[in-house]
């Protein structure tokens, strides 16, 4: 390694991380850098142009470093920041997402970090929350300035998000601040909440009455930009036709396995829909839901440790709890702590039982989301050994940038891979567990197919909806939600794409090591790098770029 190259790279990566935090303060807060508390990003056109100029200068400086002059750790840092900066530049300059999609503006207004985290006394967090609320008008003003080519599907989703946020701020946030004893601060917060609600409601009205009529269905990235998206963000540089072949073949295999498993469960005279209907009736009672999830998570933790599936770097466990009243818009969620968090490292796995005053038929409908076989796969994906355990390993990633920046395909690919790996390792003869794992796989497989179809092959939302109904056995309403998501989140193919890359890497390492292959050692080394693009990890673990990554 050339010392000057390593020194120059370290200076560049440090500067890049600082600039990233300044540009995207909410992301910095989640990472654990609380000096950015209360700040919202400047998303104005002027700020975007300035950020693009900074990225261009950074990438030019990075190009002066020859990665061949770096040792393994520095080479990894180089690849991580290079992909991160190239993709950020692509999003701003080529995808131009902030001109087309209002959703990111609404998502950046989330206040959960100040309510759910206990990294500081409530009064300290409340002051940060006050500053955050006062910054909302500037974000919404930037949305009005930038949204020149709105996509119709995203506008509808953003309006729904805005209504949910306004309702949360008005109805639920005051209760979350009930323990605040500073009356003057509480009065300021009450005023700021009213102002924020008014601003958000006005923005929703603008989206529905001004933007929606002029929005278009021109959401497709197109083949060239879609390919660049994958190359820059994930290091995947494959012909789109090859990706289509992989996507359809993977879907066909999983669908055949699902139908075979359903037939074995159903027996003569019963089709897959009969088995699916039976599965929906197999769920815990509402009062037993949280204890059952807690039991599953504890059992998975013990299984991972006892069987040596992957190392556990910290003696911690994720906290399973009932979703707080002000977050009950989702069935379940993992609320992990960031890799630089020091004061409050609790990670919550929230589960939402039905409301006590609901009629029996609505309770039953809600509980079908918590069937025993799907719960097991969900707990694997979210907690052990999926996202939660991955987060523990990320704290030990070799550098600041490998802690801070990650690949969508690695993050979701690892968790999705774990669903299959755990079934294979722990309970290969459990047909219900297999059906649950395959049900989750089919959903992600169809996302892979539809992302390519919607953005590179002229697929319509209606055609994508039919694929989710016919190939993932979904009901029409959630199938349409999935199809619509594909219009503004073309990266949702990364669940299956990432899983395929991890599986291929595992088999290539197994082929190289033969009888010396050890599953735990493979997992430990894979997670030791943080969450860089999987092809980067492949180069480090195999010493070559050769071979099919999927």
C-alpha cells in the first residue's frame, strides 16, 4: 500500500461522511450523530446543484487514487464511498427523483427518532423536536419548487402519507410528550405542532388539487438508466435480458415449490387456495400476539447461538413490544439503533395487535397478517439472524464509512436469504414453515420481475398487479399496492437480487473450500465488511471478479 494514497483516501472519506451528514441531517441522527438533532435537509434546487458540484469534485479527487495502491481495508472504503457518491449523483442528476416523486419530502419529516429513542432526557429531545417541526415549511416549500414532472402513482401515495403524518402530529404526538414537565417548552411545542399540521394539510391539498391533475404515468426509468442504477448502487453490471431470465426462472422455481408444498399440506381434493385459507386461520389470539412473537424471537436467538449459525458480537437482544399508540399504522416494524449510537442502543421490534373496540370480523381480518408460518419467516427477516443481528455486526465494521453506508441489495438480500437459510438449517421438514418462507419469496420474486417490467419493458401497473395476484397469490388490493410501489421504488428488486447474490457467493465459496467450508465462518466473514455492494464482498472473499454474481 502506498502511504500517501491511504492518507489521501482517509481524508477524502472523512470529508465525505461529514458532508453527507450536513446534507442529510435526519440520516445522521439515525446513525447516532446527535449534533444534527432537530435539523432537516435543504432540498431546494439551489442546494441540490451545490451538492452535485461537491460530488463532482469529490469523485474527481477520488479518481486520482489508484485502488491498486491500497490495502484490503482501504480498498473497501474506496469502493463503498465511490458507489455511494456515484449513486447519489445519479439520483440527483439523471434519475431526478426529487422532480418526479413527492414521497421523499414527506418521509424526511418523520419524528420517531425523538419519541422512541432515549439517548437523552425527554426535554433535550423535545427541543430537537421543536426545531424539527419548525423546519417543516422549508421542506414542503422545496417540494413545491422542485416537483415539475410528478408521477401520478407517487402523488397519490404521498398525499396519503401526508394525511397520516398530520393525523399523527395532531392526535398522537401530544400523548407521546405527556412526560414533559417544562410547561413553557410544552406550550411552544403545541404551537409548533399546530403550525406543522397546517403546513402539511396545505401541502396535501396542493398535491391532490394542483399536482394530481397534471401528474403523468411517465414513471419508467428506461433500460439505460435502470442498468446504470444497478451498476452504480449495487455494482451489478449485467445485461437486462440476463436479469430478466434470472427473475423469471427464480419465480418459476419458487412457485412450483409453493404449489408442491401446498399440495402436500392439503392432500387430495384441496387446491393451494384452500391451504392458503387454512393458513390464514392459523394465528395466535390478539392477546397472545406479542408474547408469541417474543417467544419466537427468543427461540430464534437461542437457535442461532446453539447451532453456531452466525456469531453474536454483543450480548444483547431486541426488545419485542406492542407498538405505541402513535405508531399504529403498520402491522409490525423493526426500529433499530444506528451503528454510531452510544447512549441508547435499544432496538425495538414493534408488533401491532388489533384495537380492543374493533368488531370481531375486523379483528380476524387484521390477525390474518400474523399467521404462525408467516410470523416465523418475518421474525427471521427482521430480527434473528436478519436485520437486527446484521445491525450488531455493522457496529464492528472496519471503518466509519463501512458503518455509515450500505447497499440496498446487501441489507435486504441478507435478511431475505436468512429466511431460506434458516428453513434449510433448522426445520427442513416443517411444511408450514416452508410454505411461509416460499410465500415471502414469491412476493419478492414478483417484485424482481415487475421492477424490470415497469421500468424497462413497458409493463403497466395493471399488468404488474396481475403478476402479484397470479404468481404470489395475493389479494387484489395489496397486489395493487405492490405494483404501485414498483413505479417509484424500482430498487425493490434488490430483495431477491441480493438474496441470489448471497446464495451464489456461498456456493462459490463452498466449491472453493470443499470439506473445509463452514457456514458460520462464511456468515461471519460476509457480515464483517458492513453492507457494501455484494460484488465488492465477492471480490474480497474470492479474490476475483470472475464468475456469475447471480
